[in-house]
C-alpha cells in the first residue's frame, strides 16, 4: 500500500501560475479530491486565481477555496513565513502542498513552510499523470497514475474561458446516412475536391441573403457532380437556375459542417466515454474575446483543439495555422492543435510554420485513414 492510500489530504495548497492544469487536475481526480483548497497567489496571478477558484467550485461540490496573497513571492523567507502563519491561523485539516505550480523561489519557500510543519508535499507530472509524494521524513515515493477525467467545461474555466451557450448553432443529426455521404466525399477526393469551393460559396451566399435558395447557372462538371452527390442525400435540391438547401442545418452541413461532424464522430470512436464539444464558441472571461472551435476535448491531461477546413486557397492555409496556434493560449503550453483539411496543403511555407508551431496536419487523401492518423496524434501523449 502506498503513502497516498494511507494518508488523507483534505486540504490542497496550490501555487498559482498560468499552467492551471498543474493545480486543477490532481484536485479533481478520483480519490484525491480535497474539501479545502488554498490558492497561494501573487498580485500578477489574481485573474488566474479567480478562474481556478470558479473551476474548483464547479468541479468539486461543497469545496471551500481560500486565497493567500504573498507580499513577495521572490523572497523565500517571506514566502515561508506567510504560508506558515496561514497554516497556523486557519488550522485546516491534513494540508498537502502541490509544488507543481509557481516559480522556483516561490516553490522553495512553500516547501520550507511545509517541512517546518511536518506536512507532505507532492509534485504532479502532467504528461504522465502521476504524483511524486515527498513525506515529512524526506522519503520520496512515486504514486501510480491518478485517474484524471476532467469535464471539458471545467477545464476551460480553470484557464479563464467558458463555453458561450448563447452562440450555439442548431445542427442536423449525424446518422449513418450522412456518415456515408462524408465517406463518399473523402474516398472520391480527387473527383470532388475541385468543386468543394463552389459548394462553400453557394452556402455562404445563401446565408448572406438570409435565404435557403441561391442562384446558380454554372454548368462546371466538377461542381454539378458534387451538387448531385449532396442532392442524393437530400441536403439540397438542384433546379435549372438555383440551388435550394433543405434547411438551415443542411446549409451549414454543406458549408463545411459535414467535415466537422465526421471528425467529431471519429474522435468519439477513439476516446469513448469522454466528453467532447463540437462547433462551440469560447469566451475569455477577462477580455470577452470570442473564438470559434470546431472540435475540442481533453485527453491524457491535455486540451485538444481541432480546426476543420473543406475549401480554401493555398495562400490562406497559413492564416489557419496562425489562428489555431493562437487558440493554443486557451489551454496553456500543453495544448495540442490539429488542422484537418479536405484540400491537400501544398504550400511549403505553411507546412513549415505548422511544424514550428507544433500544429499537426491531416489533409487530402490522408482523411481516408482519419481514425488511424488521429490516433497517431494522440499517441504522442500516451
């Protein structure tokens, strides 16, 4: 039996930093949830502390969260004294220090305080999901991997973001019929890729006009073949001079929503039982800036963000890399970013930028092996 099994840690003392996962994930793990949380914070980290506090309260019903603001986190002696005084004055039950967050001098001061109070300290390795426990007798023990399955909404909240439910769009159900359409489009990539830009254009024009009908008279064979494929599955109907989308959700489906649904379905098959989100808007709590995300989920203690594109000029793919890279700020430095494109990305500069910014790409004919390629991305964290 490990020290973790023999000791109860009702109070987690956390050193707040920009990497919220270091403090949040251990606290929401099965068998390790505290009744009290103390956030040791500097003035520079006030916003991060407020976000963490809200996330803890949502994720752990009944938990009480306290703030301890340090006068100078760069002074080891002051940090030790202020944490020691807080522990004595509040007498919270069985405190343990999570030494994963904060900067090094802050951590050393906190460690000294817990050593003086004969209390244990732990370090959480986010990538591996395990805990290194240091007991008062200086014995270090590796604890087996803890079970972290955080709710996506709570995880985002810990980083200062929330899902804007008011921006949720109505979507058509994704059944085996529509999955069949997606597979047809992907398997016949060479036939349909050239016409996809026109389909997106028609769907966008219909939205601009506030109508499901859009004029169309071009008889380009590639476009007509693709329109007929969508018509076969009753997404739209073609007449002599216009295209009529069956519904607003069908218009969205034709305008790239089909790929988002197909990718979402693929991820669900890989990580069954975990909560995912599709086509959501994320709102920053401190700036009210909104970002749209096609697919998001937490896996192996990391946030994954997927951007899906069905049609674009080669020159614009660089902008998409920039967008998804900027979204990486939502989940800290450990976030994984994936760009999935129906069109093959050929621009060397775009591919180099993606590699430099650690954005994985699945594109063109590689979509035929989508699940296999997604698993390769996820295996980097196994």
